C-alpha cells in the first residue's frame, strides 16, 4: 500500500492538469477526498459501493443532467483502464455528480453576475464518505438533490416527455430543454426553504407571499426590461422594513442616460417632477404621490440595489408584458403586502402613509425574499406551468449542462459568460 500511496499523491501533485483517458478531472476535489484516506486507493476493497455509485451516475439523466459530464462512457468501460486511472476516474465521477446534485452542475462561479442564488455549502468529499458507509450508496448521493414539489414535478415531466407520452405540445424537444434547465435552477436553491418567505418569479411576473409554507398573498409585478443591463437579477435578500413616502435616489447611469437629456430639452423638467440634482452625479425625486417609488418601498439591502416598491402608474399592471423597469420590482398591491409583512391592518398602513413624512417601519420579523427566474414551475394549485424565456437565459444554462458542447474548462466558460456589472434601481 505505501507504493499506491506515493503514486496517488504524486499523480495529483505533479500534473498541472489531471487527465484520465483524455478527460480532465477535478484535482481539487480529488485531493480533498484522498486526504481523508491518507492518499490510499478506496475502490479496490469496495467494489459493491463503486458499482452502486457508478449506476447512480449512469442514471444522471433522470435528474436532467448529461451523464457524460461525469465520464459515463468511460465508467461503462472502466475495466480496461489501468488500476490507478480507474481509481481516480471513479472518484472524480462520484464527487462531480455529488457536487452537481448538491449545488448545481453550473455553480455560482460559472454563472452570470446576476445569477447568484446558491444553496447551503456542503463538503462533497465528506458526503461521498458517508455514502460509502451507508447501506445504499447511490441513494445517499441522490439525496443531495432537492426534494421540493417543483423538483419532483419537473422530474416526472421529464420522464413523460422523454417517453413520448402525449403532452399536447408541438415542440417537445424545446420543453425538454426547459425542464432540464429549471431542474438545474432548483439545485441553486436552499434545500430547506424558509416557511415564511416572499417569492418573486421574474419569468412569471408575479410575487407570492408564503406563511408557514402556504401561499397567503399573490400579486402581479413589473420587472426589468429585456435588455441585458436592465434585467432583474436572481438573488436572495431580507425584507427588514417598509418605507412610507420614500424618496427615489436616481442612479448615475439613469441620470446620464435619461434625466440629463430631458433637462437639456426642458429646463423646467426637474421642478415639474419634484427632483433635485445631487453633487455626486445622482438625482433625487422627493416623496409624493407621483414619485417613482410610489408611496411604499420595501427595504431589502442587496448588492444589486434592486427593491420591491409601489408605483404611481397603476395601469401598467393590466399589461401582459410588464417588463418595463430598470431592474427593480413594482408591486401591484403594495399596501396589502405591507400589511401582511408588518402584521398590521391596512388601515394602519394607510394612516402611516397619510402622515406624508418619510418613515421607516421595521418588520416585526424580517422576511426572506427570493427573486428567481423560473420558466417552468409549480403554481400554487400544484400545476406545472411554463413561461417564455424572455431574458434568453435558458439556452446559456442548457449549453453548460451538455458535455458535448463543452470544449473549454470552467475558467474559460466563466470568461465567456460575463455578467452585468450590477442592476440599477427601479
């Protein structure tokens, strides 16, 4: 065994890129796993566990994942490989599959800058060890995937579309891609969602408030425009306060692109719109019934400066296409939403607004808000729904879920999928 110990350690430490039969392995994950085993081979004395885990990898398609991402073809012919190559290939396949189920095959570091949802961190090396010790290693690894109703429904739909069962859809191949992409998006979410949460599905242009895991409020929303720089991002934040009669501090890019040209054409523009210029290139619209943020804003600090808020223009909620903001999310029924968050009657909310001054009202308990982009999801009645991919995000994710379309390593992929620098307010 000492010889094997030296060979494994040397193989991982000396090669700048760890490659077996032409396929690159994840040296970082492998080192982490084998450090737990003093760099000794694992599978020579655990054939049953190896076979169980290999069968799980070959079933990766049931999770909407391409098995070739985890060396499926080589696994099927692993007996022809030299012992050390076979050892490393098995381990890399199992670790990579566990990692894909636990946090997505396209983890946050390989996504756009505005796709930052991520589940709780997990040590997949430790998870693989636990699987090895369990009576059913395959089941232990597959348990890393989400168990949400939406994930289960998408897996069932995947089987249905692949089996050729009648669906009424004219483009089942397109539906399959949509399902696979949204299974991946489910893997980006926490495995246990907070029972009390606000949920904004940008693709559905709707906000739902859950209490004790049950929907108690639903309303239409306006979201960001289709152009890249104004798209609403995917992220998680905490709503910690309601602001009554909020001012709108207008970001520099909006001032430069929209406000300054209007001022040059109309010297009275600032006065008529209750705005003032600030010395640092920003502008501020003072509170009032016609202010851009309306009468209520929900404070949810986040890196994108994207917020939920009211709007003075109520007619926009009658539109089917409500993608007209600079990235922020306008709420059709903000007073009702505020009353639920504040645990107060609507009359109390109205009284606070009627005072006219800008006031910050802390929530009794901060509420997490998830801003997601799901083009396939379960609605509140438990029915699978599909929505158009108006931001053109699905295809980019689907490409990264296919082994045959990956000719670059993850670093190159990250360089070729840059995200926007940040989404401005409103």
